């Protein structure tokens, strides 16, 4: 039991996600309160204040981790996966405790930009999620990997849903004197601390991660390649001797299928898989562009007419988003028996695109939740894309390749958040749902690379011949 618990990274993910839900609700409501005080009497100015703060905050959160994510991922590959997980968690704990100080000491809202910077300098979510995905890939077989990754997504979603529902009630009903939100911010810090302690003291690095150094791995691969070639040569020599005794001559000799040079063994990827990985990157980036752009607008959309929700309803709205993790997990568990990974990716993309199209016409609370329900499989694509990528590369490259993917996704999220929030600020008075329509169209475009990947994986011999 203890051995299994030491590889159960889902516990750290759950604690991190609940802490994040508490923090997000507190930050949103405190931001609205501060903007209401500075722009009293003007709904347009208040909304512009909230949108402007989140624009700059999301920029800092997205850009600052880019420099450190790949470095932490390489350290995770070479030394320990715990580096890629624990360092970002320490950054979360220190940086997000600043929100509590801002509430207690009535610091200006701009002080929260320091939180985003400090969080980014320790890798942020990009490094944390890269470490979690690499750890899960290391501790699961190829057959179980897709289910393991979507299970982690499910854990994240359920924890986020619980945190979102609870956060609204805690914010409203539990206060310290006149410091509304202080209890929720303090609870968030405590959960981040528990997650960090679990990863530091309980979580164990997979045996194959510590069994050999990268130099030893290279030597073993070279030796394996030499042994394989020696065995093949011995087999060929014996075959030639037998042919000579029988009086037959062999004009051409072919090495057994699967024989590769040491360099090919070390590369971990064929040209075919490299192209497949690039296409998967393209599909993932396009899909993330649509998701990040559309989802980042939803918090502002919930606070403005026609919805105009309070803290409790904001919590319910966020919880509706988190239920997608559960429905996506159930979708993978059921549909994976009959469909390929690429087919599941396409289903998820269509689900999100359809839900965003409905969101563009939301006028009532009930229609908002219907749109969220249609997005029930929207979380399937990204873990499936990571799973397919991990099957195309060597296990010693999980951290680097998945870290590179996370960097692209983070950069895409920054660009999407900037563009979509700017568009929302310009169109909120005459067509606030334009961003949702754009998100739906981009999600449809992301299906194209995945369809190409499906064809390449189903007919590998055809595309391998084209590369020769």
C-alpha cells in the first residue's frame, strides 16, 4: 500500500487543483471589489478594469515560465522527476501567499503582478504539468498510458470542481473581521504546502529513472546495438556456410528485420515518427489556442450582463467547467474499447467546438450550463495527444519533448489570452460573444492535423516508403 502511495502523483495534483480553485475565486472577487471601488458608478469602466488586470496578469503568468520549463524538464530527465514537480509547487506556495498579504494589508491590486512573476520564475503550471505527465508516463505501460493520463486529468477536474463549489461559499460565509477572502486565501496556501510536502517526503522517483545515468544509458544502447549487429553477422555467416555445403550461392544477404545501428537506437525516433510528432504538436497548439482564448473570456462574461453572477454562482459556473473532466474520463474509458486514440481526439475537438458555438448565443443561465454540457468531451484531446506522442519517442525523452510541447502550449495560451481579451474589450458592448465564435472555428481547424496523423499511423509502410 505504501509503495503504491509513493507513486500516486494524483494526490499532489488534487491538492494543487483545490488550492488553485480557492486562489482563482479569491482573486476574481477581490479584483472585482477593487475595481468597483476605483471606478464607482461606471459599469463599463469596472468591466474594463477587470479585463485589463487579467490581460496583464495572464501575460506574466504565460511568458515568465517559458525560460525555465525546458531547463527543469531536462533536469527531470537527467536527475529526478521530483525537480520538475517540487520546484513549481514551492513557487506556487510562496507567490500565492502574496494574495493573503494583499488582503490583510490592503495592498494595491497591482501587487499581484509580483505573484505572477514569482510563479513564472519557478516554472509555473507549465513545468508542474510537464513533470506530472512525465512521471505518469514513466510509471505506466504503453497499453495503460492513455488511461493513466486521462485519470490524472479526471483527478484534476474533480478536485477543481469541489474547490470551485466550496470556494464561493467559503468566500461569502467565512471572513476575518473586514478582510473578506482572507480565509479562502489562507486555505489555498495550506493546500499548496500539503502538496509540496507530499511530493517531497512521500512521492518516489520511478526505479528506471534512478537506475542509470544518461551516460550509462547511452553506453547500454551502444552495447546493445553492437551485440545485435554481431548476432546478425554470426547468423549470416552460418547461413552462408550452410549454403556452401549444399552447393547453393547467395547473391544478396539481408540483415534480420529490426536490426539498427547504435545511432538509430539512440535516436528513439524514426523520420516517420518525427513527422507524426510535429503534426500532433500542430493539432495540440491549434486546439489549445481555441480553448485558452475561449475559456479565458468566460470569467468576465459571467460577471457582465446578461448573467451578472455573484460569488456563489461564479463557483457553480466554474464547477460546471470542471465536470468536463469527469465526463471526458468516462468517455475515454468507454469509447477507447472501440475507437483509436486519434478518433477520441477528434471527438473531443468536435465537442468543444459545438459547446463554444452554443456559448456564443447564451442569454440565460440555463443555456450557459447547456453549452458546458455539450463540451462534455472537451478534455479528451490533450491527454490523448500526449499519450500518442509518448508512444512515438523513447522514454529518456519524455521530459524534454513533453516540456517542449508545454512551452508551445503556454506560449499559445499567452497569445490567445491577449488577443481574445483585447477582442472582448472592444466588442463587449455590441457583440460580447464574438470570442466564443472564433474559438469554435479554430477548434474545427485543429482537427485537420489529427486526421493526417490517423492516416499516417494506419498506413505506416506507405509513408515510410515515401521517406526513402
